């Protein structure tokens, strides 16, 4: 029986999980001692890292959520005062209950009203679900952990931290949903009045950036450290863990997967492909052009959807569509905006200087998705005057400042100001050479990706202050560098 595309993928997921369970070795309950002895013990450092990163993310989510709620409360109080001057009865009906609800959400997020008791959601995503289940599996299979003092307390502490994080993320999803619905309601109710457009746009911005900040936190949280990677590699090799995940993961509970039979039963009652085709024929007819019409409409819908997805790839809900141009860097922390790098520049020898290599380190701050500015230090390394006269020597240092802006694709406009210190001048009478020379640079840089964590760049710069240097230096600078 052929199912429609969406339902087919759901069925495929269910069958895949069931197949893994059948392939797994049947080890009910705790892992057998013989199997435990064959794997490398999982260090307690893994548990400490999980607890540390979970506690940190919980604090970040709580702080950002409380901040968003406080801003919404202030904005609603302001709207209530302004609307009260026009229609006091509607102002009380529209805002009094909402302000109290926002206050309750804030108190719950700060821990004053207890944990969230709503329905289970996948607010933490597959990574948090896998992390939580790995800890639960270790609790039932303590022989997998290295034997050290306090390892049980570490395990319990990690489980508690992950559970607390799940609770905070569920509360954050509840806040997102409430703000989204509230924002839409206010837009509808206040559209008949003038002077509220800017206030509503502020609320829309706050709602959008709050959702984006939570997404940013989740991406950072998924970054695995060395101990965590090794621990997950060990656990995933165990058939018993695959069986445990098949029974306890959120996707398993979503499809009620307990085996192949249950998987087939979970698809009962769903519309088949033929039933969907019959329904389409009833709506648009069964003529020779009906199929072409459906294909054309589907292609147009897919094109529109892909266009919206390319513009706003991080949106979870169509109601979060911003009515302004978002600043992608607003949700980045200061450290996330920093970009460290290095570059090297060579200068040929002449009667005054040996061949030198400028070895530089720098740090850039991204103030916009297309632009960054920064500072750097360089060291001038002398390398002699030729292949027959190679020797290394210190030839000075430099202080740099720079800015670059994206032109198109991987090409950037680059500019900068530098001060270079070079005290020794062979063959130049005393008092003639400049120890400090300034450079004003402008040029083009090309950036390219080396791997996921390393980027390369090549710059060609022109020094428009070169003719002020005594002795004169080359006006064109070519630099090769890397950014981390």
C-alpha cells in the first residue's frame, strides 16, 4: 500500500526504529556484565561537562526569558495607559488579565511558582532528547561508568540539571506561543486606532529576537566537547542502548513505537495515496489537464515556500514572520562576534632593508553580518638579503587597525591604518630614516572556506602614504591569512 509523501516519511521513521530494535541484542533491564567488560568505562568528566553546560544554558534561558517578559509587561502597561485615555473599558478588558499572565510566566520562569506542568514537547530537540536518554541508560547500567568516588552523585546531579533545562525550555516555548498569540490579538484589536503602529512593531521585534536568541542558545548547546564525544561513541555501540532509545525517545513516544506490529498499527486509519488522488479528482475533475494543473500549482506553492524559507530559515512558525528587516547579529553574544586570525606579508630586500616577513595576529569584531572591524599586532622578521645570505633577525613591529565590508559573494573591501616601527637602516645616515612610519591601506580581499572551523583569505592592498616613508617602501602589500 502506497501512502502519501508526508505520511510515508513518518512510516519510514517508525519502521527504521523498529528495525534497529530487531537487530539489537535482546538484553532486558541492565546491561550484562560480559558486555560491560568489553567497552571502555565512561569517565566522570562526561557527567561534569553535561551538568555544567546544562546549568549554563538554563541560566541563559531563564535570564533572557525574564528580560523578554519584563519588556512585554512594560510595553503592555504603556499601551494600556494610552488606550485608557481613549477607551478605558476596553483598555481594562484587553490588558489587565494579560499583564497578570505575563507576571505569572515570569514568576514561574524564576522558580517562584514551581515547575511547568504542561504537555511534553520537543522543545530541546533531538540532541537534548538523546543526551537525557543516555544519562537514564547509564543510571540503569552503572557498570559502564568508571569507578570513582562520587560518580553516582555526579550522575544524579547531571540528570537533575538536564531535567531542569527541559523544564525551562518547555516554559520558554510556552512564553513564545503566548507572545505570538498576544501579538496577533493586539494587532487586530488596536488596528482601529491610530498611533499604536510603532509600539506594536517594538513588540514584534522583541518577540522575533527572543525566539532567535533561544535558537542560538540551542545551537551552542549542541557543541560537543571531547569527553562527551567519546562517551556517546561508546554508548552508541551498545545494542542495549539502541533498544533503550527505541522505547524511550520522544520520536518513539510520538509514534507509539514498541515493535514492528505496533508500528504498522500506528499507521492504521491514515489516508492512502489513492484516496488522496480520488479526493483531488473530485475537486478539480479527471480531465487530461487535471494532473498538469495540480503539478503546476504544487510547483508554484513550493517555489513560494522555498523563497520564504531562504529569507527566514530559522523561523519555527509562520506567525513569527517579522515585519521589519532583522539584524542577524543582535542575538550574538560579544564573544560570538569575535573572530581571531593571523596573516603574513613579505617584502623584498633592498639596500636599506633585508627581506622581511610580517607575522601578524588580529581580532575582529563583527558589527554587522557583512562587516567587521578590529586591531592587530605584527612582528617583522628579517630573513637576509638572498639565498646566499640567509639569516634571521628582528626588524621591528607594527600596530594595526582595519575594517572590511562584504562587496559580493566572497569578495570584501578592506581598509586600514597602521604604525610600523623599524629602527635599523643599513646605509642610511643618522637622522635620515624614520623609526615610525604610518600606512593608510585600501584594497580587496578574497575569503574562502578551508573547513568548518578555519577560513582563509588573501588581500591585495595599496598604501597611499608610501611616498611619505623615508626610506620609501613598496606601495602594494599582498597578505595571506587565516581566520578561526
